[in-house]
C-alpha cells in the first residue's frame, strides 16, 4: 500500500497511460484488494455513447490502470445499445450466488433523445468484462408501488385528460403528480428509469434506485436473486421532489441518499435523505455539502458513494463536473464523507490523502 494516494477534486486525473480517466457518471466495485471503476466513456464532441462503458482498476484509489471497454456499444442497426445511443450512469454489482458481475445503466435509444427512459442490464463472468447485454426496458409494468397501493385511477385519468388546461406548473397538477398521475400513465408499459444506481444491502438483497415519472419522483425497486431483473416490489420516494443522480450508503443502520435537482448538465444544490428502512419513509435533510460553492455541489453532480468501511464510517462521495461542450474533459469530485452529530457532511478540499480511509 502506498503511503500517499492524493485525490485532487476537479483536476485532470491521468490513468496509467497518462490519459485523463474517461469513466463518467460511474461507480466503483471492490473485489478483494482491488477497486474497479466503471463509467461512461465520453467522446470529445458528443455526449452520446460512441464507445461504451469503460473500466479501470486500482489498489490505492489514486493510480488507475485502464482495463478497456467493459460493455461495448453495438454496430448492429436497431440494437438497443447501438453506437450513438445514450448510455449513462453504469454501476456494477457482484452476485455471490451466480458468481456473475451485473451492470445496470440508464439507456436511451439512438435518435430518440431522452424519450425511452429505460434501464439496461448486462452481465459478465469477469469483473472487467466483457459484459454481455441482456435487456433494456421500463420498470415493473402493471404493478403498483407498495406505497401507492390503491390510487384513485378514475380521478387520475380525468386529470390526465384535462391536458392542456391542467398546466404542469400549477399546484393542482403537482398534487396529481404526488397522487401518482404519471405512475398511472406509465402503469401498462412500465415505469420510466433515468438517472440510476444499484445498491447491495448487507443481507445480499439488491435494489435499483432511479429517477422516474419524468424525473419528478424517485423509485426504489427490489432486484431478484441473480440481480438481473426486478421482483415487482418497489416504492416511490419524494413524489414530485424532482430528484436525480441518486447515490446511497448505509451507516449505523441508517440509509443515506444524496441526490441532485434536475438542471441537466448544470450543477445545483445537492439534497440528502435518510431512512431506517430502504422502503422508507425517507426524510429529507439539507445538503450535506459545506464550504465554497457548496450550494452548487462544488460545481458537480452526485454519482456514487464508495463504501470503504461501512462500520467505521469510511465513505467517499463521488460526483461529476460535466463539460457538455467537451464531454471527455468532464472532471471528477471525490471527497470524504464525515459525520457531524451523526449526520453526513461533505467539505471541499483541493487535495486530500485517501490512504487514511483505506487502512485501519
Ligand atoms: C443530467 C443527468 C445526466 C444526464 C444529463 C443530460 O441531469 O444527471 O446523467 O442525463 O442530465 O442533460
């Protein structure tokens, strides 16, 4: 183990080849003493997926070796993951029972903007891949969330039919959103899934957490035993709250979730939620960020929280500083999560040594 492993948030971060790491909207999976970082390969002039999901490995979290493209976009016309699609926020989890690595991501079909709002799944036998694309789709068609079991579908249908007279910015419209107007609108075809992460709990159960209902409402959906599909059990979180970029961790029996507002590539103020059960209720708290530019999440947007030692409270907050004009030049913010009176805080620092989080 190196004595120093310096993290410089927002700076160019060269890999073993001296090339700025290209793994945006990503997440990190630990396998023994090796960390694997998966993220979106971004091109120089477009945010569409021209390459796929990249993989890097490291033992000290500062020095990363490029391991290649873990999931390649396809050259087959009409493929769900055809080159030029939008493939965002990939996260990989390991399934102990099947011994497979399972990648989840947000997928938008080529040429359709952000209309498809699908999840995508791919699996591999080895951490770095190659990953085989399994399927893309909407979440849990024809199933109600457990915390919206008996909605007044007649009233919701009437409200939907009052378009355009019932305008989207009115309190009345928001009231119908909270009551599940879009959950109902998408009931048959399945729930929308955009910004996302996946989380494996201590008991081995895994969850897909995603921005749904036109990015107005988060949903948390349980995954099946092999982590490649939903079980049908899911909840809505913060209906109408407009949260995206979810990143989750657990400390002292409490689930914490950091999210952003919905302003596209432009940074906004992070939000934080906590719950005693993954199924909620989730309570909203102020932003965990403090220091200069904290109200803009230091110019970034959350993507993942890396758990280094969940018992001792060693976590790393990971965020992206997007550069939509030059996507491959987007930067990474990694900062330690500290706890003040039991509440997570994230403070800006230009440089820090991650080794103290790695060793006991
Ligand atoms: C952001 C989202 C990114 C990307 C972007 C597109 O809000 O977090 O993953 O989808 O919008 O504008």
